[in-house]
């Protein structure tokens, strides 16, 4: 179930990257894609910390 969701999200990122590359590659589009990828990574890290906490 978790892998299906992550695969769907990654397909969405891939589609967004293809759309940005197909259009006129502007700085704004590249920055938005970078922010999107950063946000997905941050969300994945947050979920990973919730699911697999490390005792200190």
C-alpha cells in the first residue's frame, strides 16, 4: 500500500518534469520543480521519522 502511494507520487513528479522540459524551460519552472522535489523529500523524511523513530 505504501509503495503504491510512493509510486503514484513519483509518477506525478516524472510527469511534471516531462511537462516542464517540453515547454520553454524557464528559470521559474525549474525552481518550482526543485521546490516540488524538495517538498516531497521533506515529507518522505517526516513520514519515515514517524514510522521508524530512533531512540536516543
